[in-house]
């Protein structure tokens, strides 16, 4: 890690978690790369205590691995982890989407439609912009049905999945491949069609997973 230092208050633990998470998700810290706490301290101008806490939080998210006397590294990417993440997402998200479409409000429909337009406008742009819009769109669709712990579980799965999705967007134009799915998901949301929402969520997750597998295979 050799970028210019950024100042952050030692008390802003959540900000430090967000900043280091971003370095991992964007690939600036590569999978398997050793993370030296002193480098984080120097980069962000913090003491060792918030760095230690941030790395513990990121380990809980599955983004770093700490081994006693060997230090901390960014978690590797693997087909096994990918399969596990998407198996869990297929268990949770389709029934939640089916419920979300039946209880959504008109205001939530308008917000989802706006998020879909924004996502379409970001197609072909830089990966970070598209991923941000992609996450915002899916959050708008499912948020009527999730609160508290459900939101936290889905967010953690999405954080781990983002490293993999990034690979497919960058190398295989996943934004174009998934456009039809996004339109169909929005159609189900507007029409309050729970059956279509559940089926299309399964299909979308399977499409994303298979696209990532192809991207990983190509990279290896």
C-alpha cells in the first residue's frame, strides 16, 4: 500500500473500517496480501487501537484473515466461498423479495424506479459507480421486507459478494448481462407479483454466480 496518506480521526472507528474495506473491495489491497497495521496507521494517521478494532470488524465480515504470530492478510477469493455465499443468498433473498413486493408502498415503487433509471445510466461507466448503483437498486427492492438483523445479514453477504461481482463486471460486462433481470425484478415489484419476484431473484442470483465463475476461471 503506497498511496498518499489520508487523515481520519482516531475516534472514527466506523470510518476506518469503511476506508480499509474500500481498499480491499477495490483491489488496492489484493487477495492474500499481508496487511501491516503500521501501514494503516501511517496512511490514515491513527493509533494502533482503532486499526486493531477495524481489522477485527473486517475479519467478522470475512474480508481479512488473522493468524496468531503470522499477522493479517486480505481474504483470498475462492470458488468454495463464492458457492457458499450464493447458496445462502438463494435461501434468503427469493422469499424476502416475494414478501417485499406484496407490502411495498407507492413511495417505495417510485424510489425503486428512480434507482433502476440511475443504474441504467451507470452501465458502461466505471466499476465503482455501477456497483454503488447496483447495490442501491437491489436494496430498494428488498427493503420493505427486511429490518434489523435481516438487513445486517444481507449486508454482510453483499459485502463478501462484492469482491466477486467486481471481477465479473470488469471482465465480462455483467452490467449488460443482468439488465433484463433488473427490468423484470422491477416489473414484479410494481405489479406486486410475488411469484415472479421469487423466480426472478433465483434466476438473477444464478446468473451472477455463473458469470463470476467464468470470470474467476479466466483469471486463473
